[in-house]
């Protein structure tokens, strides 16, 4: 199976209001990305604070996202946990809810061996026929999916189609590419152009939450044979936004930005807390400079004042 996903796959937050999931805001976010031509959305992933969602809440947000998208945009459901049985259950639920694909972060805390990782991902892959994206983010999980492990997963399970590589190293992406035909998806917003230049299929990213049209355009422009000049313009324009969206732990700054854009509240769940005041002020300046707050829910022009 080839990877059916491409371009800007947005790592959505889970909107909260007064401690509960805000399903109205979630539906509005889906509409925002349909309108602004994002290529897909990821629900209940790291940016969706999946670690603090109850089982019921995770199932509910997956169902709500699929229902809201109505097949106008692919929905990839985050099903990764550090309990294989639970991940399998979530995968089966996502398939029954008609999600378009699955994203499974490497198991955290347990520190499984490569053999354990292959067994874990095999169980998730075999639970459904949906395309499965592996997710390597060792800074959060303390588990590093090595290229050889990724290659074995891809070789043994046909519906393991892609790897979201978020180790922060373009060299690691090249190593994966050298040992496997698995599709590469950037997991770092700062490396979108580099991944696309290597032949990557897209990005699962954060900055697309606030600049969806620009990130989708960058994915097209940075492909081999694309528009190198335009790609460089977009990279330069996005850089201050990427910097400030990671000034504190994601999704805290991203939710603060979305609140300023009137798209959802800034609420996060403990142990996360809201932005420090000086970081909030810095982020607001950057959003203003990018013209993202000029007109409520308007499509920003991006670099050069051009619409996307």
C-alpha cells in the first residue's frame, strides 16, 4: 500500500472550554481547514493533548472530526499509547468511525526494544485495513524508532505507509530513505522544505493551524521541480511563527494564537498551563507582524502580500 496522504496534514488541538471538550470549536476548526485548503487533519495526537484525554473523550473527538469533515478532507486519528491493547482498541474504533488513517506515536515510558516496537506496530497495523503512520518523537517518548526498525515494520505490514519523523534531523530522514520505501512526513515545522526536497510526501505540523494556506503552498512549492523562490519566501515568512509557536510546550502557544484569531479558546489541561505573560506578548507581536490578526478569520496574504 502506498501512502494516500500528502501535503499539509494539520496537527489539530483539542479545544477545551471550562475543562470540557468544546465540540463546537472543533467543528469550526475543521471548517477553517476545509476553507483554507489544508490537505488533511490529525485528531487526538500530541498537539491534541491526547495524554490527558479520557478514552471516551478520545473516541468522541475522533467521531466528531470524521462527522464534521464529511470526507471533504482526510481525518487521521491518533491512536498511539504505551499500551498495545489500548492502541488496538482505538484503531478499531477509528476504523468503525470511518477515519481515513491512523497515526501511532512510539510507545512512551515502557522503553520497548526494537523487537517490541515491531510487535507493537504489527498489532496495531493488523487491527484494521487503514493506512498507518508511525510517529517518532524521541524528545517526548524517550523511544527512538531507528531506521532499521522502521524498515522492518514497513516490510512486514503493508498498511504501514509512512513515518512522521520528528527527531529534528534531516540526516535521520536520509537514513530512513536509504533503507526503506516508506513515505517520509516531516514532524518538524522548521524542516518542511528540506523533507519535501528529499521527496517527502508532506508534513504533520503545528504552524498550519494558524497559517494553513501558506503551509499547504510550501509543501507544493518545495517539492522537486517546484518553485524554489516561492518556497524560500514562505520559509522566511513562517520562521518567526514557528519560533514563537514553540516558545513553550506545544500546544500552549498554538492555542494562545488560535484564541487571538477567535478560532478556539486558549484553555489547556494540567499539567500544562497558559503562556507566561512575556511570551504571550511576543507571540501577539509576531501574529500582528504576519497580518494574521488584521481581519477575523480572513485568509492572510503571506509573503509578498499574495493570497493563497
